[in-house]
């Protein structure tokens, strides 16, 4: 049985609050006329009215009090918060977690280039390797005083005449030229041919895999926008199935490319799947899980499933020993997504947002049956009426755009800092992922160890995020990542440098998990989804640059870590310019966002604050423009996947007051 989480992770953008654990009411509603009120209830009224908190002296109620169903989370305890059906959905996340790991990391193992490769001289092909190299490839001095054979140059001489004349040693004065007839590779460290070795993407063409990886992220941006629109227009399930099928077709097609441009087109289309092939499923499951279980589901789906998939990927490549077979084996499972509509229900929240309330209730009744619950028809009726009322309010609400985040000075500063921090996190994270081949150890083993840091990072974050807060934890982990990266450049290449670099990867894993959650808490509700989507896209822009940072290893082996270290430290220090959100009422309106955090000091540290009782725990320094009296609390835990594709949530979050109960 999984441990009971301390708090919940609500789905961003929906009008959420923790479902009551006991029957509550504000206007006394009981099954018997003589029933009396002795409970507490929050009533969400229109945006112009404040939320009301009524306290009544506790009395023993007569009859059975009935909870007034206000929103989706009020209904979940009745149909089951983590019953049999939710557990089935949780297990259904496993293949999708593997899909996203395969889509994201597979190009690393199909574009590997062995450390040792040399120009081919066809006339010398009948000779042994040492003789071929000695006669055809010039020597290059290395830092330790020894030498190695050039990877990109060969002697520009007539090798037939040299053989006929019996020359066994080269003349250093011989002219040199670039490779004319291709390369030969030492496959000792990389035990299979890759697309890069097949098409000789080395030397003057060595940047081509880097360009292809950047094209992949361009595809991710396009796919996120396109499938985000599909999700809003046609539903989450069609978007989930569609992006996985495109990833499947493009991934399998990669095995049959004949040149760089065909390869790049396939990578672009595979990128379509990256943003949503797991995230759609992630959001769907979180929507159907009760608040007290969302911490477990959100964290464990990443920490366990994604980590196992990432750690197994290099060994799949090693075992298959064929890059074409590897692309097929890692892409073909994506077609299983076509079975999703038969197992996974459509998002009930999306159905409600589209006015299809009866369909949403039909799904919830299915949950009720499988989970062995018995829900009163009155509860579904209350839910239906509440949804209709919220829709009416939204139809009359003011529309906002991401440009509103830049209209006032303080909110503009916060938005710009959030963008810069997330770009730094994205670049450093992706840079560490792709730089494992330059750490001086076996890439298969090193990648596995580095990927395994995801599990302890998520676990540590769960234990500390709501104790230490967002600001200093984001700062500390980013700075530590930068410091470890820089230290890795001043120790010998090998075990020491790899260990420090992996510690840098571990630290940035934590920062990644904090990043967009921090943005979701700081941006006002009325423009939260669009703001997160904008920040998310800017992170992909930074990821486009990351492969070129890793490519700097061709100039100097330590240069990528120097760049990643400096960017990590700068990104961490920028976090100190943001207000803390832990235990603070989150902004709903643009005016709230402008005033949020006024009076906070940079050295305020949440875990050192004096513990307050429940009545006085509100420590925020701004007054809500809407005069709401309900105290809210920040989102908890690792919400990476939930927030990462917030583009797709636009229709369900456009103007709702997304709040969480303390």
C-alpha cells in the first residue's frame, strides 16, 4: 500500500480545493427536515463576490447531512479517490512513461560516434590496422605528451606508388588533405553501427546530429501547439492517440532514411510526440485521483516509471546492436496508444468545459461501479447544477492574454525572471543529459547512473519542498548544479569528473521539478495557463541551443560543463529575485499578481518562520484585490509533467479561480 501523502497536488487551472473529509454544509441541507447545521462549508460565489466561510457552533446533527457538491473534487470522495479504477489508470501510465523516455533519449544512441575513427585509404585495405594508420594518417600531439592519429586528415600521396617502392614509414613532410573515401571506425566502445557512422557525420559533418536534435525540439514546439489545439477542440484522448501515432510512424520511418534531410524530417515529426505522448495521460490520471493521492501519483509516475525506462534504454541499444532495429523497437510500442480509448476514459473536466456534463457523469458512474461505491442521485444533480453555473460565470468573464503579464512593472519583472530561470533550467538539464558521452567513461553505464538520479531527486523534493519553500530550494539546487559542473572540469577526466557531473545532473533534476510549478504559483489565475505555455515554449527555445553547447566538447572537452556551470549558477541566483509562495495566498487577479510578495525579504526562509496556529497561519504580505477571505496554499510536489503541457489545458482554465484549500 503506498504511503499516505501529506498534501495534494491539484490539477492546475481547475477550480479545485481539498474535498471535505466529513459531511459539511453552509445552508443546512439534510435528508430530514429537522436536521441542524454543525459543520463548515466554503461557498464559491461569482467572481464579484467574496468566498464565504461560515462557522456554526458544533451540534450533533439529526439525520445524515449531505455535502453540497461545488466542483469536481467534491465529487471524487463519493466515487472513490484512489479505488480500483484509479489504480488501473495509474498502471496504465507505465507504457506512456516508457514512450516519452524513448522519444526523448533515443537519438543519443542512434547518433553515437566512436571515439576513434580515421580516414580510409582503399589502396591499403589489405594491410593490418597499425600499418594502414602509420602510412595514411598523420599523428597529432596530445596534452599528456603522447600522440594520437588524426580523425579528419590523411596524407595526400599516391599509396600505390608507396607500396610498390616498399616504404614502411611516412615522411612528415608529406602533404595532407581531408578524408576522400570515408572513414573507418573502432567499434570497441560503441559496439554497433549508428546512423552517424553509416552516413559519416564526422569531422566537417559532425554538427549534423546536433542540428537534427535542435530540429527535434522545433517539432516539439509545433506538436505542443497543434496537439494542444486538438486537445482543446476534440478532447484529450484524440490528442494522446494522435501524437503517439505520429511518433510511431516517424520513429519507424527513421530506420529507412537515406540522407540527413530525411533523418531531420523524421526527427521533427518524432518531436511532435515528445510534449504530449506522456503528459496527456499524466493529466488524465491526476484529474481522476483524489487530492490526498495526487502527490503519490504525480511523483511516483515520474520517479519510478520514467526512471526505469530511462535506465533501460541504453541497454536495449547495446543488446540489439543495430541502430535501425533500435529505432523500430523503441518506436513500435507507441502504436499501442490506439488502444487507449478502450481503457482510459476521456477527461471529465474537459467534457464539463465543453458543456457535456451528462457524459462526464456517465464516466463518474462507471468509476462508482468499479470502485464499489453507492452515490446518491442528488449528488450528481448538485454537481451538474454547479457545473452549469460555473459555465455561465466563465461566459461572462473578462478574457486575458499573456501580454497582460507585461503591462505592470512588478508582474513584468516576475514574468521575465521566470522565463530566464526556466530557460536556464531547460538548457542545463538537456545539456547534462546529452553530455554523458564526454565524461570519459562508458556512455551506457554513465547514462544509466545519471538517469537513475531522477528517483532520489523526486523523493528528496517531496520531502523538502513544503518545508524549505520554492525560492531558496530552486536557488540552492541550481547553484549546486553549477558548482558541481565547474568542479568536474578541474579534476581528472574519468571517474572523478563523471561523479561530479552526475551530481550536477542530480541537482538540476530537482530544479526542473520546481521550475514550472513555481511559475504556476506566481502567475495570476486569470492568465496562468497562457503564461505557463509561454514559459514552456521559451524553455524549448533554450533546449534548441543545448545540443550546440554539448557540441563545444569538439573544441575543448571541458567547455560544455563550464558553460552549463555558469548558466546554472546565474539561473539559481535569479531565483532569489522571486517572491516565496509557500504558505502564501496565491494571486488570482492581475492586481494580485502585481502586489504579490511585497514586503518579503530576500533572507526569509519558510522553515525558519515561527509556527503559527491554524487561525493565524496566513503570513502573506498582500491583500487580495477580490477581497477573498479564504486562505489558499501552493501546489505541492513534482508537477513536471502536469504543468509541462499546460498549453492543452487552455479551454479548461481560461478564467477559473483555481485555488487549493490549506
